[in-house]
C-alpha cells in the first residue's frame, strides 16, 4: 500500500472530535484536523516528535523512511 493511513484509537476520540475513531483515513489529510483539535483544546500545546502520536493513532501502509526515502522526513527520529 503506497498511501499511509491512520486510525484514531477510540480511547483518544474526545481529543479529536472531528475524526471518526476506528476508521482508516489518509494520514496526510488528518494532520490539519489533529493540529486544529489539539491547539483549540490546549493553545500552548507543542509537538516534539510527531503531530500524530503513536499512542493516539495506529498506522499502516506507506513507504519506509529508510536510506532510500526521498520525501519529507516528518519525524524527529527520521533525521
């Protein structure tokens, strides 16, 4: 699968009211929704590692961010 997908874990649904939990979504399309939800709830919120936290979302698909990756590195640990 070439497209990276994400699924909101149900226990974190209250933080992201505009995202349906348990349903797979294109991950890139969720980024603005996640940012908006987090900043509205906590105006001083800052992300240190990733915008979409592994604790809050499950992921599938996409390409690995290894030495052959030529796209944008979206995680601190990718660099």
